[in-house]
C-alpha cells in the first residue's frame, strides 16, 4: 500500500473526498515528522510508537575496495508496533 492507496482507503471509510482525505493523511504524516524532528516520541495507543534512535559512529567497509571508512553518528526514526497491531497482523 502506498500513500495514494491509503488516501483512497481513508476517503472510502470516512465519506471524505479524496482531496480532503489527502489533506488529512498529509497533515498526520507532517505532524509525526515534525514531532520526531524535535526529538519527541509519537505514541498511538494500540497501533505503535514512532521515536528517534541515536545510532553511534562506527567503522564500515567499502564493499568494492575493502577499505575501512568511518560512518558518522546519526539519528534514525524507528517504529515499534503496539500489542493490538501485532495481534491483528498475527491473525
């Protein structure tokens, strides 16, 4: 499922037009993105939690040359599914 499929599904389930549903989906995604950029955790009870993890600097290897390279520390978004989502998927 891609974003447009999600928009179509939201429009169908809420009796919104596709344009209205696209605004809703885009607003939700933008809000999650903004919260994560500020370092906040986004918890949707029953669905899951979006948060930022700090990834430490490490030494990697260039697969072509075998040369060791330094990979800088970075922040990455992660998603942890909630209990209800795990149970729904397991059925």
